[in-house]
C-alpha cells in the first residue's frame, strides 16, 4: 500500500506535484480591503517633500506630541468625510490630504500673507 503525505496548496497530477493556482473569492477580496482600510486609519501622517522644505526654510520643528495631535486631527477629519483639510496648530497652518495622510504644505503665522487657503473642504483647530 502506497502511502503519501497530504499535499497542501498543490495538486498531484500524473505522480508529479503541480502548483495549484491561487483563487481569490470576492469575500476574500472584501476582507482584504476591509483590513487594509482599518490599517490606513492607524497610519501616521507623512510630510511631502514640499512640506519638509517649507518646515526647514521656516526653521520649524514639530515635536512628537504635535505629530500625535496632527494624527488625531487627521482621523477626526477622515471620520467627517474630509478630503483636504487645513489643520491649525498654534502658529502653524498645515494643509493635509486626508485620504493618504500626507501634509502637503506648512506655513507659519508670519508667512501667512493673505490668510487665504484654497482647495480645502474642512478646518481642524488644535
């Protein structure tokens, strides 16, 4: 009697092990999308190259506590359905793309000439 070990994720065909193609059901795809969306909610904000340059030019340092505040503000804006938000933190104005959690630009109070911000759909005051 020929005993063989069970083959997992492979198919035995003509006494040769063939790789079984992975199949994705819509239930698995939906579950993956749900997990991915949940993970995105907990991601920290990133700073675009432009925002980093602005912070450097204006000699602005952001503390880890302020990063936490910006993260919380971003989560709140996301819950409200915001896409592009102005976050006001002390004397600093940040324009944040909420969906990809990226600070697009940063402006300190002394450089806010016209005090007009465009292409935003919400404001969070910290």
